[in-house]
């Protein structure tokens, strides 16, 4: 329980959030993609929102909601003052618990590996103490990311969540809402449970989430009571909810069953995960071939009466999207390579140089991702897409964000991932063939943004169309460009 003065301050903070909440929900023309593990960092989302205000454009800055505890703790172990400041704004007592355990002080030795947070699966399998610990870390991490992204401006901030990372939904959404997040975007699955969670948390009611269980119709239910973190009687702002879909059929299904505020319609050339192709044909690189059956009927989405945005090779095509009836576009890769993105400086410089010379190849892998979805992967030496690097790497599962539950022979839930060590995967009931050529996205993507474990090779994901990135690099003169430059480029092209 917070001391009386701290509790009073906390209540005033949430009252302020509600006072500041707009009467009409903000509807952007441009949505910045919520990419990777830390690529769409709070610094990038904040820069996008500030640039949108400066240029007087309707722009939504977005933080990635994946792996936030890993990022927060890694930053703490680098003595990051912004993270410490945001943690104390979240809750001084919880902040002290986290800082006492993870802030290194004089304890961190040169070259020592970072201490990791508990794996997300403990939210289902751990005793009450470890569940409470992980909940505090996860809620705090989401708060920190959104709070920092919203600091110092009045622009809107969203958070992007992968439906496949089901273990983290309750904690991530609550923490983001406590920081005043304006929009929640969810893809990589069917996010039909999200609206009710947002509704419950907005009214300070316990929310639940039912996890899919491999090979069973049974669901594993998690719950979270916001009153553990938010003063009783407080009403949080309910954010807008945008579902990321690839086809009109899913948009229609969601619209008829849950409360959706809009749809991001993502094509197969977009970065990150894509929907599986409906056919089984592949090209000479093993990439799935998308045909007419995979194309969404935009007229049917328009009939739903909700705003929608087009994603996947639309960075220079805002006008084209609007002519088709869309409200605007979602853009990722050009922001991922901007100065403010979470990619390491070394990686950003290398990737920009390759793009400038037209030497960067992006291939759609149908098998690499443990989620089972196709994913766009940059083909680059010294990364997990290089065959020798992949084969020589020792498989680990040190983060565990993409695990799924199944029932073992004793009826207990075990969590497994096809990218984890093969013996462990098979011991838990996984099929050996499902583990072949799977890539640990948790570690690979985290390393790309400087948040992984020492010695882990990185992996990068961009969209297929890197032409706009090349134009921005060439226009800059020195190869560098900012999030503001991206927004200027997108809207100046639309004015022609």
C-alpha cells in the first residue's frame, strides 16, 4: 500500500490523464510502424509525435510492445537515467523493488551478462510471489516506454502488440494505459479479446485473457486486477483499438463481434510478420507466392464504416491510399532506419550503406519464425540468415516471449517454442520436424536494437520496398535522416 501522500499524488496523476483525454478520438493520416524488440523505441515514437506537431500533420508515434521487460532491465543495467526517472513516476515503492534488484551500481563487472527478468511463462506456472514479481516488472516496463514516449509534447502515442505474445497482454496493456496510451494496435493473430480487456481496465475492473493451448480446445486463462496498481475509484482513459489485418474477411469478422475503432490493412510486402498465403506455391527462393485470393477487398472494408490504413510499400503513396478510400497509411522501414530508431548505430550505418548501393535483399521466410507466420528477413552476413552462423550458434531460449502452452502427460501446462533447443522442445511434446530451421526472434531482434545477450547474433526485418529509404539517404547528402525528414518526405510526395 502506498503512503497517503504518494497515493494522493497518484490519484491526481490519473485524474489529469482523464481531464486531458480528447473528447473526439484522434484519427491519424500516418501511423509509424511498431517494429521489432526496441526498434520502435520510445525515442522514435516521441520524435515522430513531436515532428507531427511541428509540421502540423496527423501522425501517430508508436512504441513496440514486444519484450519491454527485457529492454527496461537492460537499460537499468546501463544506469539509464530516463528509465529510472520513469520508473519512479510509475510507483516509488515498486520502482525501489526493481531498482534494488536490477540497478547494477558497483556490482556489474566489465563484460558481465545482464541479469534477465523472469520468463513470461511464470505468469501462468509460477508461485504467487514470482507471478507478482513478473506482473510488477511487466506493467512497469510498459508504463515506462509509453510515459517516456509521451513526455514533453501533446502528440498521440500508440503501442503495437503481437497477438502471438499472449502471456504479456494483460500486463502490457495495463501499463500502457496507466501511462495514457492513445491507441493500441494488434496484429499477428486474431485479437478478439483485446477490446474487452481495454474496457475492463478503463473501468478499473479485473480483466482476463484466454491463451491458446497447443492440441487442445481448452484455454489457459490469466487474470489481472488493475487495483493492484491503480488507486480504487480511478478511471483510466480507454485507448482506440486498431486491428492489423491482411484480408477483408478478418476485418468483417472482428467488426461484427467486438468493438474496433479501425483497421490497418497490411499487404505481403510489409516488414515483420505477414499472413500466410492461401496457396502452397513458392518461388525459387522458397518464398510464398501471394495470389488474388490473398488480396483484400477494400470496398468491403470501406462498408464497415471504420477508418482504415494501408501498409506494405506505401511510404511514397499516401495519395494513392486515400484515393482507394483509406484514411491514410502505416509506414515502418523508413522509420526503422531513421536516426532516432532503436537499431544500433553500427547496424543502421551498415544497412543504409547496403540500401544506397542496392545491395540489400529481403526474403520472405515461411519457416523461420516460431510463430508459424511468414516473416521478412534481411539477408546479411554475420546474422542468423547466414547459414553457417545459424548452424554454429548454440540454440537457447533465454527470453521466452514466443512460447505457447500445451498439456503434458500429467495434465500440467508446459511452455515450448520451436526455436528453443531441440531436445527441450521434443521433451515437452514438440515434433522434431517443427524445430528445423526455426530462428530465435526474441534474441535476434533484441540484439539488433542493442538489448540482447552478449554473443547472440542479430537478425533484421524490413519491408520489401526500400526505394523510399534510398531516396531519403540520397536526399540527406550525408546518409543520415531523421523521423521528421520521413514525415516531410511522405507528406510532400502526397502533395504532388
